[in-house]
């Protein structure tokens, strides 16, 4: 996005459940991916890579390696 969003706008965007959201955190933390529930999400996010995505219950999102 080319515009800056306020904290409340970012929270609203993260909490909605229809549009996938990717949040890149500071290193060395992994990327958070919040996507609508579907069978096979983990396999789709993994996309044949060696490392598996982990479910983060705190943020209700997948943690995927930044590499």
C-alpha cells in the first residue's frame, strides 16, 4: 500500500475475515499470513517448500518463513 494507515485501520483490516492479509514483522520473526479458512491451507502456503507453516493461535494466522 502506498498510503499510511492508522493503528485502528490496521486492526480493522487484520480482524476482517474475507480478504487475505500478509504482515511482515521485523527480523528474525516470521511473516504472518491470515487467510480465510479452507481445507488444505497449510499445503497451499507450503507450496512444496521444505519448511512447514505453523499455526499461531495468538494471532489466528499462519507463520511462514521470511525466506
